[in-house]
């Protein structure tokens, strides 16, 4: 399958799952607009490395996904400099863990802005161009937490359930415009977002990181292994293929049996 001639914008692609998806799309020939935070020199090295490895055009936007006007500007920049946004992967996300009574209001607002509202703003900005070209793929990185809950993750679970709902609305609005909109719902993926939760818990409970890792997996998943960013990238590539053209409005689990239980 080739994505040659297509342009993919992947939010939060300087790390973890977003980077895995960006690499997988680039490997199929897509041009890229990267986005996310991090050290400027490291990001430039990443950008240039991807461009060289896959012989694609690769740009980077430092837009902050909590700022609607920066999201719209990033989409406009990709369209102006790369010609289109054919594939939008709404992936940027953060986590914060606390009981509701202790949950800082500012953290709630920030998680809703980055994990949920950014998906709306990105979708709103990218859809007109996709409609005009008669082809588009929107892939929202939700979570197993878009389908089921865990304690102490009020904002995250609310945002991810919201993403699944928004995915359905967008999908049916553009169902006959050549555009599909789906949500990927990963279980545990060992990225900095999860490594921090594991390290915090290990410190709190005076246990080893390996013990806590094993507990994280067995507590939630039937399968006691992590999914990888490469595997999530593989699913994103499939959703961009012709075989997936009638898959729309669907949360797709890739979670080692988390929500099957
Ligand atoms: P990560 O921390 O490795 O990557 C997050 C990315 O988002 C980084 O590139 C970061 O710079 C970027 N980002 C954060 N805030 C931003 C902002 N305001 N503006 C722009 N970019 C911003 O985490 P990850 O695990 O790769 O998470 C990616 C997505 O996958 C998130 O939406 C997360 O909720 C989801 N997810 C992760 C897991 C998991 O187990 N790791 C499971 C299910 C869903």
C-alpha cells in the first residue's frame, strides 16, 4: 500500500505513540507535519532524520494543542506548505492521576483542552480541505479509557469517552464525502506517559519498577505484554488503506484484551 502524495499531520508526534504512527505513515510514503513539545535541537534531529530515512517532506509545528487558534494555524500551515492535510491523527495527550476530591481544577481544564477539545478544533480545521479533495482519514487516539473507566483518572476518562463520541458524530457527518473518522483505543503502551505513572507508583509503594509494570498489565489486560508504538502505527496505516474505506465511526481496541473482560 502506498501513501505517496498524501500528507499526514500527527499531533504529539515528538514522542511515544504519535512518533510510532508518524514513522509508520512516512514508511508508506506520506509527507509529514510533526507536532509536539521537546528540546528544539532533538526535534530538528528527529525531523531531519525522518526526512532522510524515508525521502519525504517532513515539517514541524510547535503548536500548543491547548490553544484553538494555534491548532487552526498549524493545519493552515500544513495546507500552505505541504499542499493538504489528507490524514489527521489527533494523538497529543497528557495524564494526571488523583481522586476527584483532590483533582486540581486547572489539571481538569488542561486535560479536557488537550485530550478532547484539540480533537474538535483539529477536525474542524482539517475537514473543509478533505471535503474539497474528496478523501480524508481522521484517526483519533482515544484509549481503553474511552470505553471503560479506572479510578483517579476523571479528566482523562471523561476526555477519552468524549473523543469516542466526537469520532462518531464526525464520521456520520462526512460519511459520503470519502472521509473516515475512527478512534484507536490502545491498552498499555510503554511510553513516557505510562513510564511516569509506573515510576510514581513504584516510588509511592517502595516497590521495583518491574513489579509495578507487571501489576499494571495483569490488573487491566488479559495479555501480559505492552502494545508498541509500531503496532499502533500499523493499525493507523491500515485505517488509511482502501480495505478500511467503510470502517468509520468506530473505536478500535488494540489492548491485549483489556475491554474484553
Ligand atoms: P507521550 O507522553 O509519549 O507523548 C505525548 C505527545 O504529546 C508528546 O509528543 C508531547 O510533546 C505531546 N503533547 C503534550 N501536550 C501537548 C500540547 N499541549 N501541545 C502539543 N503537543 C503536546 O505519550 P503517549 O503514551 O505516546 O500518548 C499519546 C496518546 O496516546 C495520548 O493521547 C494518550 O492518551 C494515548 N494513549 C496512550 C496509552 C499508553 O499506554 N501510553 C494508552 C492509551 C492511549
